């Protein structure tokens, strides 16, 4: 177990290093000059060159990357080109909002997805099953931008149940979580359905039925715990999907998380922020996967870490 | 559309020169307007910085103006210069020395009195390369600028503190735009002790002399401005508080405005909802329309064949159906025939430009040796409505035989292509177009049409360089005497007329501003389309529900 963890940690670090190198190289190769973005329209060529020199952007690629890495090891992600604030400060101030949204989204997708999957499995082959599976398919394929605006329009503007975007109370959290959750719920519904069908086919289920147990007891005490575990173990892997989703959802709802920060930075070619958010997301994804692997054997003793 | 009264500027500036500082009458703040109330303004993007030496986008520009002051400013809602922190000023007969008398008793938000030393410190700071100010170049006419810019000196030798309330500027050349330079944010006055206290984070902890002070800044969520009770300009500001909510999509902001939750959507009316808003009489009544110091244009690279032939460039000018393009963007603009926008001093009302005439355009193209047209590329920014406008231009060009392929790219990439001499034959400027830094005709020349901008990484994407016009521009800018400003404007009009003869651009339209406000917002319409304050003039507006 320890050896396994050590190996995985080294792998994770290598992945992060690779991500940093690739992102840095892609941003370096962009046919857009960040210095001119900073300097603005009226800057003289002299001002532009001066800013370039001070940011170290006149150095060759490898030197720039080396400096970045050196600072990174000291926990310094640099200063935003446009906002001129420390990237660490910008990310730290926005991280709690993104984490909160992630928790909300996980709750939504589990609640909706597992319920849908359970009902579909029990009613396998019926119209209910088919309707739910079509619904899950729509949930998976609907663009989050559209889902978000639709929810906003119906529940906030027309019905007035929730605030129109923003951040602060649990009521602000519902619609963005739901928007994020609907996508995941589609996946979970499908996984839950097949996992449940698998379990229901097992011999011990037939035994339970033969014993004359009540239908509710069979489903909730014997089938559900076995069917749900492999599905829940997927949450760690979900982190990657979330990181993509928050860019869109946070923008629609005005949610002050790192997705919104990333989107703005991309539009303004604010390289230190793009690098920072990419690394933090990569870290979250690597960590999520690692956790998923570590908890897998606790959930299903048939899995062994080697 | 507001009309600029050139003669008024001349007259008022002259009056001030004669020492009539009392002519200000403190801008005649209406004593009947009661102070109080709070408003909410939304923005999609984070506010970059509130440091006046650094902030240079339309969003923080106006916010900085409310936190800080400069020696000069503009009459609210107009392009008319007036002294601000200065009480009066004098210009030497050769136009090379400007002496400003400062107002007494002006206090920074930290309580300390502002003096001439602070003015000098602020200018030394903005020109110091370490500050990385995008506006350093505006101060190039001050003596000693070159040494500071090169890092050889820490202080501008041409700026002298005569006494705590008098400051003198010596210039290397007469500069008619100098009073405007003293009004742009980059010259706004900052207190040394606060700058040193916060260092690179001063932009997050701004302390100035302005009408408002920063009360709260929660990153990514909101910025709150609170009324500066000690503001030197008695009677201003009218509002007690302004809350800027950050991170709101324009479409969400509009929905919130309709529910009465906010007062001004800072990013404007989203294009997709524009017609809906304008066709609803109740909402339309709350829209203020005004001109903007903006021109949208097509550049033609004069160093690349076949655009090195003036006839080809003129033919393109005649081929563009500007009315149709203006219609396409829901009439949110007016067709343009010259580089300067109509609200800019020096705009030539008599100038007719190139009329839309396909037959004549074809004939010119044939004369230029391209009877069957040619193939070329049109670069455009990839956000709506620019790709649609580029397609309309493409169709217009096709009608005279020019087959243009569209390169629809991110803003930074288009800017990079324009700054490369062999990068882009044609560029539609939408989304990156020139909005003046200050309301003076010279501001549309140097960087975008003059030889100085025709360098790698420059903004003169036509690569048009006419040395003769550069000399004429320098001559016009040496006419410093405000009494002769009408003559100076004529000189500038002539320069732009000559540019249109050479046709490095095809001017397409001048964007109009449409500011939507809540029913409770009060104040003259021109405060909501103020040429130097976007979206609105925060210091002078008020709310009706406290009246």
C-alpha cells in the first residue's frame, strides 16, 4: 500500500510537471503578445520593450520556464499581467466558491442520477425506463450554457424562487449546482441502472426473494448498497468533468469561482492566471483520481492496490 | 448626438488664462439635488486595477476618475476642458511652459492635504519604467522624460515645485494636447506614503482625492465605493454609495434590471436583447443614446500589393455598403466617412467622403489593373457581431470582384497580425477599434495613422506613413494658444481629409452608446453617455427616490 502510494505520488508529480510544461509552451507559442495587451494602444515601442524586459519575456523559452518553475516551487504563481495582483491571492479568494459549487453539484447529480437509475433498473424495459434513459441522454448532451440560462429564466425570473445569479446564500447555490448536476446525473443514471441490473441478477437476490423478503427490503437493504458503491467511487474521476463545467456555469450565474477567473484570463491572454488555474485544476484532477483509486478497495474488497 | 462647441472651449480656456479662476462657478452643481442613496452597477469581468498609473480599460477608467483627480478635467457630460485640482493655469507665449496654481485644502482619503509635491511625485512615478505604466508615453513632451524612461533619472527635470500650491512644467516642444494629458487618468495624483505602503498592490488599495473612496473590494464579487465626505468639490458626489457587482453576464444583468434589482448594466444592452428592449416603450424611455469617440474601420496594408495602389484602396472605400452594415447591428452606429467621429473636435462636417458606388469602384479597380479583381484576406475579431460584419464586407468586396477570405481570430491574434508588416492585407477593426484617450483630434493620428505607429508591434495596421502629414501634425500640435484652437482644428481637419484622399482606411461606422438605466436614476442625459466616463459619470448622477 505504501509503495503503491509512493509510486502514485511520483506519477502525479510527473503529470503536473508535464501539464505545466505543455501549457507554458502552448501559451508561449500563442501568436499574441501579452506585453502589447498590458501596454495598451498608446504605449510607445519603448514602453512596450521596457515592460517586456521587466517581465522577463525577452528571455528564451527555456529560461522563462525555468524561472517559472523555480518560483512555483516556492509557492509563487507570479502576478497577473492585467490585474497586477498575486495569482495565488486571486485563486485562493475564488477557490471556496468553486469547491462549494462542486459539493452542491455532486449532491445534485447523486440525488437525481441515483434515483433515476434505481427506478429505471427496477422498471427495466417499461416506458418509465425508456423515458428516464432518454431524459438522462438529454441531460448528458444539453449544453450547460443553455441549461443554465433556461433554469435561470424559469426559476429565477419567471417564478422568482431563486436569485438571478450571484453568490452568498444557499438559494444562490441551487441553480448553478443543478445546472452542473444535470450533466453528471445523466451519467450516474446510466451507471446506476446497469450496476443495479447487474446486482438484481445475482444469486443472492434470488435467495432473498425466495426467502419471501419484502420488495422494499430487498431493494434498499440488499441491492442498493451493493449497486451504489461502484458508482459512488466514480466521483473522484468526476473532478475533471467539473473543472470543464465550472468555466461555463460560473460565467452564466456570476459565480465567483476559479472557472470565471480562467475564462476572463483566457480572453485577456493573462498568462500567469491561465497557468495558475490550469495547474490548480490539474492538481485537483490528479488528486481526485488518486483518491478514487485509494478508496476503491475499501468499497469493493475484490480490488487490491498493487 | 451631442455637438461639440469648439468655440466654447476656446473661450473658457482663454478666460482661465486671463486668471479668471472664479469662472468655474464650481460647475454649478444644482443645489436642489439632495445627496443620498445607493446604486448598483454590474459588470461581467473583474476590475483589473484601480491604480491610475496602470488602469487602462474602459471599465476601470471611469471608476478611477471617481477615486482620483488630476490637474485638469472635463465639464460633466462634455469634452470641454476645465481646471480640476488646479485652480488656474498659465501658458507661456512659446507654448513650452505650463504653470498650474493648485487648489488649497484638497485632502487625500487618508486625511493629508494634497500639494504640488504629490503632483510631481505622481508624474515621476507614472513615467518610471518600474511602474510599467501603459500611459508613460503620454508624458513624452515633458523635459527630462527620456532620461526617466531610460532609467537614467528618477525624476522629471521639467517638473518644478515652485511652492506647495504652484507647479511648473517645461516641455521640449510646444504641445497643444498637454492640458488633455493633465486630464487623463495616468496623471492623476496619488499620495506617496500610501503607494509605498502597498507597493504593487496599490491598485487594490487606492487612495486619492476623488469624490468617492474605496470601502470594500471582495475579489471577483463586488467593489463598493463610499461618498468622500471631505470632497473638495462641495455638493458632490450626490450618491452615498455605489456597489459594483462583478461577474454578471450582460443578459443576466438585463433580467435583474428588469426586476428592479440593479440600476445600470455596465456592459450595456446585450446585442441579442437590443431590439426587444428598444421595441418596449417603457424600457426604451430609460435608454440614453449618445455619440462615442469611436470609429470602426477597415485597414488596407499600403505596403502590400495590390493595396499599395491608391486606386484599389479608393475602390474598396466605394464598394462598402455602410448603411447595410449599420442596419445589421440594429442601428447601433452611424455610417462614417472619415477617421474622426462626429463628436470629436476637428470633425469635418462638410467632408463627403466616398459615396457607395459599385460601378465606379469597378472602374477604378480596372484602372488599377485589376479588371477581374483579386484574392485577398480580411482579418476580423471572432466575437459577435464582428464575423457577421466581416461577411458583409466580404460580400461587398465580391460585388466588385475582390475575393476576400475571412480570418476570424481572437483579439490578441488580430492585433499581432496587424502589427506585422506582412501579416494582414485587410483588417476589420471591430472589437479593437480606436476609442480616443482624450477628446482631441491628434489622438486619432499618431499611433494609428502616423509614421510612429507604422512599426512592428504598432497599431498603424495600414502601415501608412506620410512624412508630409507627420510634419503637418507636429505643426498643428504646436499651436498651443487656446485662442487659436479653431485654427488648429482646421489644420487637423485638413490632415484627415488628405488621409482620406490616400485612403489607407475605409471608415465604416461610428458606434453609438446606448446606456440603459433604472427608473430611479436621475441627472441630465449627457451624464449617462459622458464621452470620458463609460458607462456613466458616477460623481454627478443621483437617485430620484431620495429627492
